[in-house]
C-alpha cells in the first residue's frame, strides 16, 4: 500500500529531444457497452506532441473533446485506447497510487474555477502538492513564483478573501511549485474579466520564458490563445489544424475558416 | 412547492437515513420503557387480586397480635362462613451455602392454608412437619421439592423440613413470605390478621361494621377485601409508574441526544439546498412557504421514524421482558395504545422542534443566493448564543460559590444543583466558541507536528464551529452524564469507605447478618464477648427512625452504641461522648436545621421515642448511622433485639477472628468478616446501580455516534469538489481517509473531553448538593474516565469508517464537474 504519499517516483528517461507530453492514437468513447446509450466519441484516434518549454493553446467548439483530452493527458481520466507519455512515462497502465504520485510530482493542473481548498491559506494552497509529498518548498524558487503572481502580501489570506483572478493566480502558482513536466490549464480565464485574464496569462507566459515550463491550455478566447507559441484546433475529437506564432486576429481568421468548412 | 421538497427528500435517501436512525432509536427507547412498565403493572394487576376474603381484621403496627379467642368471636358474626387466623413470624431459609438467603427473615414465615394467598406451582400442599417455599426464594436457596432444608426460627431454634411444594403468593400489603409451614403451630397461636370469608349473599359492609364493633379501633384495623384489593392494585400501579418515571428519565436523555443529531442534520440538509431554496424564493415562494415546507419535511421524517421506532421499541420491550423476566412465571405482555401514541407524540414533535431553527433559516435565504457560486450561508453570528451561555455559566458559578459551605439547608442544596445545571447548559451554548478557542490553537500545534492528513483533518474540524459543537453536543451530554454519575458514585464509595475506616478499627472482627440491615440474634453479642482473647466487643444498632426537631419530623437513621466501645464516630465539632447526648452527622444536622445544644426526639416506633441533646457533630453520611446515642437511653426491650453488627477487638486480632469464627461456625444467621468486608458490602450494591446507569446512558452515546457519522457523511458530500481537487493535485486515497479520520477523532475528542470535564464538575456539584459533602471532596473515577477517553477515540475512528471510504472513492472528474 502506498502511504504518506511516498510512493516510488515514476522512473522516466528524459532527453531534451523527447516531448514533455506525447499521446498516440488516443481514443475516448463514452456510453459504450451499456444498454441503449448512444456512443459518444469524445476523442477520436488523437496523436499529438507537446514539446518542452513551449506554450500550447487548444481551441475548438464546445463539446469537441478538449477537456477530455486534457484529463486523459493529466492522468485524471483513463483513455479507452491509446497511450499517453508524460516525460517518457507511459501513464495509461499505471496504478491509481502511481498515477496519484505522477499528478502530484510531475503534472500541474489549473481548473476553470474552484481550484483552492477553502480551509487553507493562499500559501498553504500553493505548497499543498509538496506538503502531500512530504517535501519542503525550495524557498528561492517559491519566492520567484510568488513574485511572479504578485500576491506576496496576500499569502496568509483564505481563498474566500481573494478575488477570482487572484485565486486563479494562486492556482497557477500551485501548479508550478513542483517544477512539473507540464502544466495543464482548462479555460483558466473562462470566469475572469480581461484585466485578471491578462494577469493569469502573463504569468503562464513568463513561466515558460523564464522558468522553462511547458504549458498546455484550453481556451475559447483568441486573445488568450495569442499568448501561446502554438495553437491546436480541435473539432469532433480530432486535431483539425495548427497555427504557430499566433496573434488574436490570425486565430480568429482561422476559426472562421474552420467554421466554414463545418457548414 | 411541497411536492418539489418531498421529491427532493426522496432523492436524498442516503442523507436522511441517519436522521431516521437517530429519531428511531430515541423513540424506540421511550416505547420500550413504556411497554416494560405497562407489562410490569399488568403482571402485578393480573396476579395480586384476591377475591376470597370478605373482611380482614389486622393489628395496628406494633400493637398486640390477635388471639384465637378474638378469631372465634369474629367467626360468630352473622354472615361469616369462616374465620382464619394468619400469622407471620420469623423464618430464616438457609441456602445450600449454609447461610440465610437474602430475604428478610423477620416476617418470612407463615402457616399454610387453603386460601387464595397461595398458588402452588410445583409439588403439593405441605403436611405438618413439611414446608412449602416461595418459588423465588427456593431458587435462591437452591432447593427443590423433595429436598430437605434448614429453617431458622425466632430465638435461635431451627427445624429441618422437607420441601413439599413451591408457591407464588398474592399479598394484601405484606411482603410475600418465603416459607409456609404445614404445621401452623410452629409460629405460635397469635395472628397478624384474621381473614373472614362471607356466606354467599351476605352483606359484607354489615360484617365489617359488626367486626368494628367487636375490636378496639386503636389496636385493630378492619377493612373489606374489596378495599384491600383496590389498595393492592393502586400500589402495583404506583410502583409501575415510579419505575416508568425513572426509566423515562433515561429515555429523555436519549431523546435529547437524538434532538441534537436531528437538528444538526436538518441544518446541514438545508445548507446543502441553499441554492434550490433561493431559486424557489426567486421565482416567488414566500418565506412562510419555504419554512412550512421544511417543517412538513421534518414532520414526514418524524412520522416515518416514529413508526419504525414504535415497532422497534415494542420488539425490544417484549424481548427484554422475555429474557430478563424469566424469574417470574407468566409475565403478562402488554402493549397499550398509549405506548404507541407516546412514541408518535415524542418522535414527531421532537423532530419538528429540532428542525424549526433550520426551517427559519431556510426561509431567510435571500433570493440572490441562487446566483452566488459558493452557495452557502454567511456564517451566523455566535454573539447572542455566547452571551446566553456566558450568563448561564456565570449565574451557575455564582450559585455554586454562594453555597460552598458544608451545612446546607434543603433550599441551598437545590440552589447548588441548579447552579450545576446552569453551568452545564451554559457550556452547551458556549460549545461553538469554545471549539474556536480550543481547537484552533490545538490545531495549529498539531498541524505543525503532523503530516498533511492531520493538517487537513484538523482544519476541517474547526471549519464550522457551530456544526462541530452541534455534532459533539450529543456525545458531550452522554459522556457528561456517565462521568457525573461515575464521579458521584466514586465519591460516595470512597467517602463510605473512609467513613467506615474512621469509625471501625482495621483490626476489628465484625459479626453481621447475611441479610442487609437485619438484627442479629439476641445471644450474638454476649457470645462474642465470651470468646477467649476478646477484650472489647460492642455493637451497632442500626435503625431507620424518625427525628423531630422544632416540631418538624423527617426520616433518618440511628445507632445506639456502648460508650467507650469499638465504634467511634469521626467527630468534627463538640464531643464524641454519647453519654452526654447525641452525636449527629453534620450534614444531617444542617438538613433539619439543628445545632449543637439543640434538643431532638428520635421516634423508634409508634410507642417508643428517645429525647436527647445534640452534643457533637460527626462526619458521617447516608448509608451509615446519622445519629449515635448512648445504649443506656434505649428502652430495655430494644437493647438486645436491635443489634445489627458486633465489633470485637483484642490484643491478638488473628486469634479474635479465629475464635469468633469458631464460635459462629454453624450459625446460618451470622457471617464473620472484617472492616474490608463491611466496606465491600456497603459499596457493592451501589456499584451495581451505577453499572445499570452507564448501560442506560449508553443509549445516548450510541445515538451520539450516529450523529458523528451523519455529520461526517454530509460534510463529505458537501466537500465533494474540494476532495476532487485534492485528489487531482495528488492526494492519495489513504491520505483522504486519514484526513477524515483525524477530523472525526478531533470532533469526538473535543465533545468527549468537554463531556468528561463537565461531567466531573457536575458530579462534584451533585456530591456536594445531594450528599452534603464539601465541593472539593469528590473523587475522580479514573477507570470510567479512562474508558471514556478510549471510547471517544474508538467512536471517532468507527464513525469515520464509512464517510472516509466514501470520500476516498470520490470520482475526481465527477467531483471537479460539480459546482
Ligand atoms: N461523462 C461523460 N459521459 C458521456 N459523455 C461525456 C462525458 N463527458 C463528456 N462527454 C461528452 O464528450 C464530448 C467531449 O466533451 P468535453 O468536455 O471534452 O468537451 P469540451 O471540448 O471540453 O467542451 P467545452 O468547450 O464546452 O468545455 C462531449 O460531447 C460530451 O458530451
Ligand atoms: Mg471543457
């Protein structure tokens, strides 16, 4: 049994050429097997790479399978078939205990809202994954992150005393504190105004540029996607397009093109 | 509107199951009590009525007995078919161990007759030279029909008789005798009463009137059989009622504990539905509609749970009667409509009262709450509640402090008790604030020391101090009661022992009767004195008497002792020299308002009283003689016949003991023991009573445990999303389980410790107010407290099992999906 969070760290082979996250022939089918349920194919044979130290945005219409992809990549959900490699470790065959350790040590996650535990202060929320692993935070690194989110004076506050944007920045800090292979963010700015969005996105951008992080973010907003190095377009459970060096306008144009194809 | 709420109720079966269990258990306890006392009353009713006697003539207490001549005169009254004399006399049934059985032998013998007094259950009518035994005493003595048994008679004679049969007995007012002699002459030719049987059609009132004319009304009482039967019935009902009342006290405690659980559950159910309620308000439901909907919901739950509780209670009651009632043949099982009604009349209102606060809160939900994302109430202020609690505690403390003296009058004792109860209630009100004040710092320390599971668990336990307090209240009440009575019990036990230790020398050999508070034979003291090696032998003459002081009379106890004997009261004021007057227990003196130098009259029996002056106060207590007087002031006729214990000392204690044991070797009416034996005997019955109480209060603790499970399970549901996030960022399942377990143990430990502290305090106050001892002179029941400490941790761990499992199985994606 895996107690105290000290499960064996997942062994991995890392070279600078392996992508941070790699998925091959990933499929996720809902409603299969049971009775009269209509099958929903959320992911349809997706093969995709997320290179290290890059910021990737994923866009696509509602219901296209973006969240499902993120969940499968982050070890929150099991794909129906296909493989996921996080930093060279194949995750779909891992036990629950090992997956838990993987999420804790090597993956960061930012949800759209309700990311934080209400009983813990901002600081305690940030270091929660380290705490769960029984490790002490690297103070210098923690300082850099905290300066990055600009909330040093609010560290002792409970989430209920922070604004939505501040809460999301705390959530981002928590995702980064373990220096993970990759940070996944599912519409992290979906519930924020433009100023707060800019704060959060700016922070994610700098974490890639200054800390060498790998970030994968799902978003509906072209302006948000413009912060990324690369945009993947998703529809009906597949990757249908890609754009590098995106600007808001180019993303918008591309989205219009895709809609036309759809129609 | 209502339909929506009820459908909602149905949709949350899991959430309400625990509430149902809490109400069901409480109701079941009440109904069980009712069924048992009903059946007890019904059993007595069915058995006790005698229809065969028209009129009885009996002696007035202590007066001369009836003679055969009187009987014959009564038999000649017109309309009387027959008159029989009924005698009761000393008969000590000796058991297989060679000692008397526990029944008081004084009036335990009677002559067999063919009246309805006896109902044979085994064997046959005893012939002269044989006896029949009451079946209960026969069982205790280990005798069956056909056995030979020794029976002691008054003045030390004894007979060996064959047991011809076993009987059950229908008394008018007397304690059922143990032995019925086939030869009525054994008890002499004087009667305690004469029973007249009427000819068919005779006028019973006329017979009674004629009998009254024949006898001296100062010495004889005439009553008709119908009157006596009615009185016997009234006594049976009374005793059923009083046992019902004491049992209902425990049921009330269980219900109170249940109420906390129910109130807490409703409050949580309402909190969880804030959004739904707000939506209802937003689309136009009035406050009243929302409140009534919650109340109706409570009513429905109360109704269902009461039905279950009534069924369970009847089952438990009948089961209890069937198993424990086995020493009485054919118990009448009685389930009266009242017992069922009582079940509903407690279950439904208790649930609705408990739900009322939640209903009001639900009605107060602002419609905008539907739009808020966190969907919870703003925390309610604890100020009013804390002020109320603070005032109650302060008032209680003042009441206790102002009655700190030892010599309290009855009113002051009531004030002290009231103070104790006020503090207790105050602490209940203060529980949330105390939870904040105590658990936060403790939590901080534990967080620093412990791992993440501890930290999370402790944090969650102080998250909503109102809820924590409500959850623990039931546990607190249950444990406080247990600890209060344990403290009282252990204090009384230790005071009894120290009181006995102070009055009786350790090396004294003690001679007593095997039967509690029964006088020894008149020869025992002299026989002990004549044992070689005994230099001082003296006696206690423990009697239940009345005391009159300043015109008011009350019950008390006394003992006449030899001045300079072995027994020395533990004097705290005045003198211990009984030659100068009475030495009285200091709290007894305070109770009757008497001081040193006051004159009191002790009424020994209707014809004997002793007037004396109080010359000393001793440290005695209930259970030991309260008035010590000089043997010399006792009337001669009582001097020899009232000896209850003989204490013998000599230069060689072992030789004294051996000598006395040898002297009384074959005496069934005497046991030889020492001071420790006396202490053991004095405290034993008390311990038994206490264990029974613990068992009954246990019901409250079981309900409290359900309350903890309930709260935890609901909290876990409330925190689904949070647990999902925790799992997503890497908390393992065991860690989640541990966190919930820590939370549960912290909650239980808080309630438990509070309960133990309040219990010890209240026990000390009870000891002070009821036993008249100093407030500080209580003794701590370490064993019970140890058991309570272990118990509360066990309850904490067990209560967490199911909620922790649930929490650790949370589906991460589903949890994150919920808002
Ligand atoms: N638990 C489930 N059971 C059945 N179908 C599901 C389940 N979860 C998701 N789906 C379906 O899978 C498809 C992809 O869902 P997903 O949540 O990945 O979409 P998305 O791209 O994130 O959409 P959005 O932009 O609205 O968040 C949808 O059609 C959805 O209905
Ligand atoms: Mg989505």
